[in-house]
C-alpha cells in the first residue's frame, strides 16, 4: 500500500468514526444498549486501523524507534 492510499484510508476511517459517534449518541439517547456496545466496538476497531496505517506511513527510522 502506498503512502497516498494509506492517507486516503486514514481520512476515510476518520469519517467513519464521526458517523459512528453520531449513531452512538443517538443509540444512547434511545437506550438501545446492544447498538451502543456495537458502535463502541466499531469505533475502537477503526481507531486501531488508523494506528496501523499511520505506523505504515512513518519513515523506517521512526518505526524502529517506536517498537523499542
């Protein structure tokens, strides 16, 4: 995956997080616990995916330092 496509992926994931946060608020207001749990897990997975993509576009020297 190139850096350009990784950056686009990060932008896309951030948009998905915002959409899911709005749906999470709506589910909390309605009291739907099942959906609340689902959206919290989805947001967590999106944030982890962003971290992986950000790690991928880091220069190699910084990546090695971060692992230590």
